[in-house]
C-alpha cells in the first residue's frame, strides 16, 4: 500500500538522523505484526511533530481534520467531564496515517471494544532501579513466568523499549479490572515476600537500589501500555520488542550488563527484519478465574 507522507525528510530523531519517512516505512514493514496487538483497543498517541527536540504531547482524541474513514470509538471520560473519540487502529491505512502524524509511540488500552471493562491483558511492568543489572532483571522476569505457570497461566515477555521488561498474560475478557488488579497485587506480593530483588514501593524515594520495581496499580480502565513493536521516543529509536523466554534465560546467567545496553540492538533500523517470537506462543486466551482459585488455596497469608 502506498501512502502520502507529508514532509518525509523531517528529522524526528536527531541523534540518529531518523526521519518521518523512516518512521512511516518502519510501521509499514511491521504492519502485519503490530496490528493484532492494536485491533479493537482505544489508542493514546504520543506525538512528536517537530521531533524529539521539539514540543510533544499525548493525544487521546482523534486529531482535528481526521479523514472520514478513520475508525473511532466515543467514550465518556468522567475525569475530563467530556466524551473522547479514541482512534481504533485496525488496518494499514490507519497505522500509516498515524505514523505520518509523527505518532511515534502507540499506547493501546488493556481491553478492547465490546469488553472495555474486562481486560484481555494482565501486565506486569518490571522497572530496574539504579544498579540493577540485566541478570537480576531477567531472574525476576523468570520468577513471574514460573509463578504464573504454577497457577496455570502462560506468560510472554517483551522489552518496554526503555530499560525494563513487560511480562504479559493474554486473558479471556471475563474478569473486571478490579479483579485483575487484585490478582496482580497478590502475585506481586507473593513474589516480593520470597525475593529481595523485588520492591513494591510506590514512592520513588523508598525504592531500594539494585532491585526491580513493580507497580500493579497501572492496571485499570483507560490505562495503557506500549504496544509490541511500537517505537519509543528515545535517541536511538528503540522498539518495544517481543522476546523468547530462552533469551531471558540466557541473560539470567550472564554478566551484570545494563539492561539499556542489552536492549539497544532492537531499534527502528533492525526490528522490522526480525520475526515475532510470540507467534509460536499465542495459544487461546486464558480465563483468570481458575488461577484466582489456585492462588487463594495456596497463598492464604499473602
């Protein structure tokens, strides 16, 4: 598909000389891989019309002057006291339109239209504190994988596009946000009780150095996450990259490398040529309720 790119030579990432044309070309190459993770999800756009050195903004409403074919969903925001028309990105034309707006990063909801109050994603955001090396971060991610597996849930992992990792479980949209968040808290507290590598402190000042911080309160209606394969607004144009667990296992036994250095190879220049390691682990969506029952039986004191 061809699309009109306005001002394709506009430099968005000054450090690497990456242009708007490069951004559009990247999203065109990964279109078939990213769309399944976006379809049906209201989007928040992170836009940099004048590049990383210029003013940027987060946009929930469909842009003014949007074409008539752009698919949106109108949702009432009680906090803003108005209706927001969120973009739904379900085809290549929409994806490239957003890229041409310099929407560098795409932040979808954790639920889809039709089940907006029942998330189909359970997200654990693992954020390494200063001094936490890659091996420790990887070991914590594996702790989450194995703990969830013991409860009957398959988990996948990706980079955030920054220094952290996302551990993600695909859910059948049956449980509400409060129930999913409570489950995430239960799992997180169970792991934190048995590992000095995890901190659940919400206050930045109280988070222990060289640990992995986890904020389970980022689960909720209207909360977003960085989509797999989306570009992040950092100098090297890194990508939030899906990973195979075998890679994380290798890191867990490795040297204490800084996570950002390890993740630096997944950028707009390289990620489009790489396969999606999640394809082999899609499987059917999983119901949360059996895992809730197992956790209640096993962890009565958490």
